[in-house]
C-alpha cells in the first residue's frame, strides 16, 4: 500500500493516526510522485463556522481547508471561483493530500470519527441464509445478523458480486442478473433515534458519532462477515445501497471503506447526495436546519454548530461524492420525489462531482440515474441496474447515465470547474 511509503507528509500521518481507510487506488498504485501537503487541522481544532467564509456556490474541491479560512489571505470571491492561492495542482496531491483531508474533514464536521477497525475482533457464523456477526472492541461486544440471498448457480468456484442493502430493495432483478443481495436490520446496528441502542452503541456508546456512520459501520462489518462465511460471494465486487435516510447511510458506508466497489445512494437527500446549498430546487425543502432538528442523531454534534450557517460549510454534497473517486458511484433520484431535492442533486451536485471524476480519468465510474416517479420507488433499483452490472460484472450498457433530462447541468453553481488543475 502506498500509504506505507517513505514520502508521506504530516497530513497522511494524521490520517493514519485516525485509522482512516486509505485511498489505495488503481490510479496511484506504484506510480506516485512525492508531494508535500498543505498544513491541516487536528481533530477538535478545525475552523469554526465564523472562521470560514460564506460561500453561496458549491465550494472548490481543489482548495485545501487551510487556504479556505477567513485568515488564509484568499478572498471569498477567489475561493468560490477557483482562483484562490494554494489550490492543489496535481492528481498526486489529490490522492495524497486532498482526498485524505476531505475524509478527515467530513468526519470532523459531519459524520463523527469512525472507530479504529484495527482494534476490533469480528467473528461470524453462518446457518443457511443467516450470518450472525459479533464484534468486540475494548472489552465490549455488539451482535447483529445479516440475511443472504444468492442467485442460482452461485458457488465457491463461481463466485458472484453482492449488493449489501438496508431497508429493503427489489431483490429479484438483481438475483436474476446473477448478483447476491444481503441485508441487515439497520435498527439492530443503531436505532434511528437518540436512544443509542443497537450493536454499534453496545460497543461505542458515549462517542460523538452520527447514526449514519453507525449504519456505515454495519455495512463494513457485514462485508467482513461475508468474506469469512459466504465463499459464494466475491468480496471484491461489492455494492452498498439504501434509500432516503438509509441512502445517506449507504453513502457513509461507501465513502469510508475502499473495499466497497460501488456506492448506490437512492433518493438520499441532504446528508446524502442532496446539497446543503441550492436546497429549494425541487421536493420539500430539506435543509441542514430541518434535518438537524428532525433527526439530529444522524450526524455528530459539530454539524449542529453550522445550523443557520450552512453556507459557511467548506464542503457540500459534491465534495462527498468526489471523495469516493475513482471508486464507482451511481445516484438514483425520482423526478417526482416530494421529499428530496432530485433536481439539485442532478444538475448541481452530480456535474460538480463528475468534474473531479473526469479529471482523475474516472468519468465512466460515476452515473446519475434520473427516473420518473417518487421517493424510494422500488423502480429505482432497476433504474440503476445496468450501471451496477457494468461496474460489478463488466457488462456494457447503452443507457447514458450522464443524461440529466428533463433538466440540464447548471455550471454557475460550481464556477471553479472552469479552472480545473492541469496535471
Ligand atoms: C477477506 O479475508 C482475507 C483473510 O483474512 C483478507 O486477506 C482479505 O483482505 C479479506 N477481503 C475483504 C474484501 O475483506
Ligand atoms: C463492450 O463494448 C465495447 C465497445 O463496443 C467492446 O469492445 C467490449 O468487448 C464490450 N464488452 C462486453 C463485456 O461486452
């Protein structure tokens, strides 16, 4: 893994200390030039909303956080337009500096820090279609179960890809396509409430971590268990999905575990791939404010300090999506979704994230699946299936997942994209 190489700067060491998943990718494996990273912030010492400028457009993903603060010497207008000093200039800097910084920053401001997996012991046993999972850390144990559905023909010598989902999905088209579907009861990992009950909290109660992160952890430990007990599944071809709040959780899962091949957030909205800015383009007006007051437990407490100051956030949903690159991302949204902001996800967030994917040479790894219908319609799963088959099974599709019809991309919302780093 490149992370063990000797040229690592202080930032990468901070990332290691936090036991973050490392962005080990095909893009960089064995081919990285040494770079030095901009200084970054220790946990608990990040800029407050008052120390960050108001940005009315989507923040520049190429600008390190230390160059974004109000005392950075950069003006707010330069920061927003991609003209600020200190932007990263190369893909090496993205992979070694900026991507780890984004993953740290998102844990600080929004998710809470994932527990250190190297301190966990995972045990799994399988009985038929049920896998029982037991995780122990610091003398505490949490237990939950996953249910496995295998397609016909799956065997140890004919392994199949898997989609891990929470909250239910349309299994049959996936099984017919030769993809296993595994689910777990998300409430048994972490209740969707402030109660701090479930396997995750049995181990980590007291930590300032959001429930989306706890659900993400449930996906990760399910994958550990599948790898141990279900040899019919290929653990290197893995999708994660869920809808609405559970889509937010699937995004948190995909973001923080590089074993996950494809992240599939469905109708996910704010704290998913719906933006904090441009929140009123379609659907009910889901915002930082009403998501935090309605379900404050989804995120850590730091996100609450940005309530009424969402435009001071130094990131938005496109930053989250871009941090997945070059791993694959397919987004499902219904045009008639009455809750989440499908339109802004499609024409603001998606093209802004794709600008980073394209720059990294991974433009074919991100897709936007716009469909008719509403929030969490089961048809969303067939809507994205051709893209899933492309990524997990190497199949071709004629569907154009860059087609934003009936809408069109809105480049004025991500002005920095006219100034993409050259290298
Ligand atoms: C599966 O387990 C093996 C043995 O512990 C490990 O080497 C491998 O990295 C695991 N794969 C995944 C995808 O977790
Ligand atoms: C997909 O299409 C490309 C271009 O038409 C072709 O070269 C490739 O062999 C096809 N792959 C599969 C798996 O059908």
